[in-house]
C-alpha cells in the first residue's frame, strides 16, 4: 500500500518514547493480547505500539487524569479511528471539567488530517451539544471551512443539518446554498441542502410558500447546464405528491421544450416529458415536433412508434445506450398504460 | 476485456504481513475483524477458503467477542446507535437487523419501529440517507434496502424511482459512483449493484461495461483491486470488486447474497442447514 510519508516523518522526528517522559512515570504499559494464534497480525511501528500499550494501561485502570487526556491525544494522532480512545477521552473530559472551546480546536486539528473520520464528527457533535445554541455559528463556520476543501463531504453535511435542527442558525442557510451552487452548480449535496432548507427552515414558510421562486431557480440552473441531474430532480421534488400542480405548471414543459430545441443534452428533458405524459399531460404541437425532430435516421419514420412516449423511449435508448434496458422498460410501461 | 486474476488476489490477501512503516496498516488496526471478513469472504467467493486455517481464525474471532446487547442499542424512534456511545446512522440499522437475523433473534427488537425509521430516511429521489433529510448516498441506500429486504419490508420502496436513480450511477467509464457528479469507485459496484438486485432492477445497468471497469481496477501483477484504475489496492476494494463480479455472475465465482453480503451457500446453511451453536 502507498504510505503517507509526510505525516509519518513529522511524527517520528518529534517522537520521545513515553517511557522517558516524566509525566508517564509509574505507568506500566499493557501489551495487546492477541491470543495464541493472531490472525491478520499487524507489524506495528514502535511509537504506535508504545502509545497503545500506555493507553491500555490507563484505560484499564480507569485513570481520568490530565495525563490520560494527553495520552488520548497521542493515541488519536496515531489512529484517529479508534473509537475506544475517543470514548475514553470523553470520560476524561467530563471528569476533569473540560474547556470545550479548546476541545473544538482539538477536533479541528484532527479534521485537518482526515475530514472523513466518523469518530471525529461524533465527538464534535458531542462537544457542540455541551455548548448548546451558542455553538451554532461556530459549527456552521467549521463545516463551511470543510466545504471549502471538499464541498460534498457527507459527514460535514450530516453535521451541518444536525446543527441547524438542534442548535439553530437557519437565517443565512439559503444564501449559503446559493453561494455553493454558484461555485459548482453540479454539487448535489448543495441541492439537497437547499431542499432541506426550504422544507424545514422556520424562517421561510415551508415548501408551499417557497415553491414558486424555487421552480424559477431550478429552471435557470437547468438552462445553464441541461445535463445536470440535480436541478431536474430538485424540480421534481418541489412537486412531491403534487402531480396535478406538476402537470399544470407550464414553466416545466416550457423548460423541457427549450432544451429539446437546442438539440443537445436533452436526456433529462425527454425523461421529464415522459413522466408528464405518463400522468396525462397533453403536449402541444410544438413539443411534439421538437421530439420528432430528435429522431435519428436509424429510428425510421415517426409513425413507427405508436405514440409520443414510445418515440421518446426510442430516442433515449440511442442517446443513453448504457441504460438501454431501462428505456426499453419505460417503453413497455408506456405501451401498457396507453 | 481482461480477466479476473483470481490467483494473484488470493496471494495478495494471504500476504497480510503489513510493512511496519505503512500508515495504512496502523490505520487499519481497529478494522482487523473487518479485514478478516473482507479477506475471508473474498477467498470463499474465489473458491479458495481452504487456504486459511479455519480453526485459527475461529478461535481468534471468539477472542474478540465482547459482551454487548444489540437490542439495547435501539432508540425510541426506531433508529439504532452504533454502540453505547450513541452515534445514530442507518448503517447501524442494517448491522443490527443483519446480525439479529443471522442469529435468528429479530424478534428481540421492535422491527416495525426500525422499519419506520428507515423509511423516514427516504429522500425525494427515492433513495436513502444516513438520517432524515440527508442526501441520497449509495452506501446508505444499500444499508436501508438491505435492512428492508431482511425484514420483508421492500414494499416501502418505490422500486422504479430508486432503480432509475441507481442505474444513473453508471458513468462513461462503465464504473458506478455513489452520488450524482462524483467519481466512480469499485466499492459502489457492491453498494449500487446489490441494491439493484434486491429491488429486481439490475438489468438496468450495462453489466459488460461494469465488469470491464472492475477488471481494469485490478493489480494483475501483485494482486488486489483498487478503487479506480491505477490507484493503490486494498483489502476493502478487493472484496467489493470480487463480490461485485459475483453479483454480475462472472464465471468461476460463487454466488453472493445481496442482502447479507455473504456467499449464498453460507446464508443457506445459516437459515436452512443444521442448527449449530
């Protein structure tokens, strides 16, 4: 496996054996008990082995002291995913009466090395809970920093949603989603967050109140990049459980028509029209013509597909051959319902 | 198209002597039981489980056993925590339900509440996230669909809608991603594929192209499979690549159960074989 040389190098240069450190005097290291026949045995590095031997010792004697806190920091730096260490750290913090702000800084250090560590995020949430609503803005700022490096970090989004619901801070969230989408309109996490905000934010009035402006927002994104899966799904989601309204909003099928006329990246426009047809949509001649004009010569005459839905499925089968079986199935569905 | 370098992968898995200097070996330290599962299941799928000493493995695993009660980890709303320390995620719903089903003790939790919680994590595109409101993610989808499959609750899923979302994960290279506009990764050959199979929609992807993608992720010299072509290999992706090929009925591999992520003959033995203590 590839090794991460820079982080290893730093750790080793600074390493002073725990046996030589006065703060750990009197601690008897406890070696790992792998049983008589270890399986998947790992050849540990010396600093790792020593750190964990000392951790085991303090953990088994339940010593909740400042040096235990230090040891958990060391153990976390050699293996940030060891959840036993994190759990023990929380016990120590509670026993000592922690400085929660300092603890947040500690987690930020861990996040710098790996922002996708589950234990880190769980610990962060635990600390934020201790601080309560006052922590909201700092937590939102923390996740914002993570998103600057990786705008789709799933853990960070999960944390941010928890913060909003448990601690508050909704006021600027819609603007933040807009900002992220300006930076990358293909960011599906940001689209998901936008939906989360318009449906759950106490300061916005809910989905019904927001639907109209959001339809315009989604359609604008669609026209900028019709091949972008997210705004199409978002648009559909705005009309979740509202098929009549979905059918009757002329902006939707007009948007599809405009994409079809451009004759490129029309897959989602066609599949949206297909969905609408399935719900009883009656397209005008302009839409019918736009669809027909997308038929390539190998598809034969327009009359060879029994109706418009069939025609769409034929076109999509060629346009999106990887999912040919899916479009064939859609064609069968369309035929059986007509 | 290339071929599955089965013998090389067996050699790779068995060569578990990690280098002392390897960062990854240390990070994997807490994942040794996981590593054992990924390695052993891959060997079994390749028909080479006899290359390990099963007595040694069993006694080591029993050493790792710890007194804890899955039932106690179910919360009021039906969700599950990962451990007594409280992190909630639909991954744990799957783990709890899968383990209890294998132990034939599903009756010891509130299955209805568990199902209701999972259903509350359904997203507007038909998929599932880690918690209600979270983004659809193929890994979480596998956990939720698997849990619903095991508890006989697949009727809660809009299979057509989810099936489409899942088959849209296949990108130009033939590989699968886990969310829109993300990179393809071999492990999604498992999360997406098993989900599609559980909802009877696997024919909606291009199987040949996916097989080619997985085979391109092999290290045909030293064995092992990586997340995408030319990256470093690891046991995790080796397992999911081979399991994915098994789901795609690649010749020479044992069949895999999509819900339990175990060889079908193992699942059959658990549920239909003789009772063992």
